C-alpha cells in the first residue's frame, strides 16, 4: 500500500523535465538494491556507485517524484531541536557530534554538487532563527551559549537589531552563516544520471511488495512478480517506510508550502536569509535562484489525505497573510501552493542503519525538517557499513539509540 505523499504542484515541478526510466521486466541479481529514488536513495546509490559497488535503484514512482518534490529544500545543519537539548538527552560528546555531522553533511552536499552535471541551483546562504515570543528568548540565549561553547559559528542579535535588519519584530534571533538551498528534484535526478554513467541500473514504476532473506541474499519481489536478488538492500522509502516498520516513535503529519512569483524587491529582508522560528510547528522561508519566496509550515497533526488536501486553500491563505505581515513592503503574489505528508521522530533525529525485522537491509530515513541533510549523513553511514568500514556515527542515528 502506498501513501499519497503530496498534492498540488511544487515550485520544482513547474520547471519539470520528467526523467524516463523503464519498469522492471525481468529478474536481476546484483550487489546492492536501493528501494526509493528520492533524495535519500539517490544520495546512497550515487555514493555506492562512486565507490565501485554494483547497485540498482528501484522506485514505484519516477525519480524524485515522492516527498522530495514537495520539499522546500533548505539545507541546514540545525536539527529541529536545540543543541543543549541534544546534549541533555545524549551527553556532550554525542550531542555535539550530531550537530557536527550536520555541518559535515552540508559540506558533502556542497562538494558533491560541484561534481554533478547540473549545479542544481545549489547556493550558500545564512539563516536567521528567531524567537516567536518573549518566552522563547531565554531558551534561544541558552542555545546561543551552547553553540558558542562548542565552537559552532553563530551570532546572537537583540530585538533592536532584528528590527533594523528585518521589517518584522522578534524578541531576539540567532544568525547562522552556514546554510544552503538547492532544487531538490534537479539534485536527485542529477545524482541518478551521474551514477547511471558509472553503472547504476534504474527502474521506475516498480513497487517492491515483498522482502525475504535467504542465507546471505535478500530477495525482493516486485508488483509484477519479478525478483531482485542482492547481498544488501537499502530502504530509502521515505515516509512510506512506516508501512514496513510501524514505529511508535515516528509521527506522520500534514504540512503546507507555497512559492511566490519572482520578487523584484526584498525590502525588510536582510540578505535574503533563510528564516525560521522557535514556535512549533514553525514557519520557514527561503529564496529560490529565480528570486521566488518559498515558505512552509502550518502543519496539522493528522495524515488523512482528503482532510489535508481540503485545507490547502485555507493554509495557502494563512501562509500568505503571515508573509505579508512580515514583509509589508514586498509585493507578494503566490504562484503555487502544495501540501504533503511529513514525518518526524520523537527525538527529531533520522533513523539510519539496520533493523532487526529486516536482516540484510539498511534504512535511510531522514525524518524531520532537515531531512535532506540527514539523507546525506545516511549516504555516508550506509556506504561505510556496506563496505564494512567503521563509522562511529552509526550508533548516534541507529534504531537502538
Ligand atoms: C513540504 C515539505 C517541506 C520540506 N522542507 C524541507 C527542507 O526545507 N529541508 C529539508 O532538508 N527537508 C525538508 N523536507 C523533508 C525532505 O523533503 C525529506 O526528508 C526528503 O525529501 C525525503 O526524501 P526521501 O528520498 O527519503 O523520500 P522520498 O522523496 O519520498 O523518496 C522515497 C521514494 O521511495 C519510493 N518507495 C516507497 N516505497 C516503495 C516501494 N515499496 N517500492 C518502490 N518504491 C518505493 C517512493 O515512491 C519515493 O519516490 C520537507 C518535506 C516536505 C513534505
């Protein structure tokens, strides 16, 4: 059974150039099968192919047509929880390492896009994380001190400075100079295209229905009853993975996003920074390479697709109204809006690695608001595990953490 992952045309699909991959029509044996050709599967398949590992990628949809096409694609190392919370939950060493692995993942994505056949509109930027209310100022200050103490590049600004740089008010904010943006569909397709040149086999419109393990081989059965045999399998099946795992620590929600027509003037928006806030669920904004404002938020705590889609017009209106309040001098005209399913784990971290229910398989589940950064972390960990190389980060993001 599949989930309806998204509705409405996201800004990346407005410039769509569909990729064409055949369905699976025969049985194949290979070394690694990656199920799921979103950004997670593309990163894992690209990393493995690059390391000379014979790999096959299969998806029930097209490449990049799942949640990845709905993403607003802000690349950030800051997970949806504070560094001091991570330190409290996991200890100093692990908490700091979780943050640091995000910084490294961002660098990995930056270096990787330089090697691809498309720049994917990857662009570095800064971000501003503001306190949504007075009560959030104290935790933000604590977060600033935690980041400073552990040498993460950050700046704290007071209310007056927020008011000088932006046309909206906030009690205080943190500035982070290391954030980036990308076109997630172009990135996914480019990764797959480049890996194909190095031997990656790709099949679309093929659903994997069954997973069996015999000896040291996994056997996957497709919806047309063809089999894929492999030593290793990677589930990069996004939010639909819950149908295999049914984790009680994962919450599926509904989320909303919009993109405007290209903006000419950015009055009241300092350096076109990526912006997000301390409220939960939070509002977040970025600018695209062609100067569109992309905003997301307004999450609802349910996953019923009909109910989710019925709210799209109202949510678009709410997001638009909020943007106009924040930037009264900017002429905002919404071009497109969309909605999608979203998943977050209890501790806001991804699940990466082996699961006892599926011997021989690895999961790359980048849950949360910076899922793409987590997917990059997953590509590193999973390729190391498959190549039997030590990776000390594996324990931080594993199912038994
Ligand atoms: C509105 C929205 C905004 C977001 N904004 C951001 C953001 O700003 N920054 C960020 O980092 N993250 C963001 N995220 C999260 C990010 O988009 C996701 O973490 C990421 O796209 C997940 O990629 P994926 O490859 O794991 O999943 P997907 O893109 O969904 O890919 C999984 C693929 O698996 C395939 N599949 C599933 N089951 C099977 C099966 N049985 N057989 C064959 N194929 C199968 C699906 O067809 C799908 O193509 C956002 C998400 C949403 C919805």
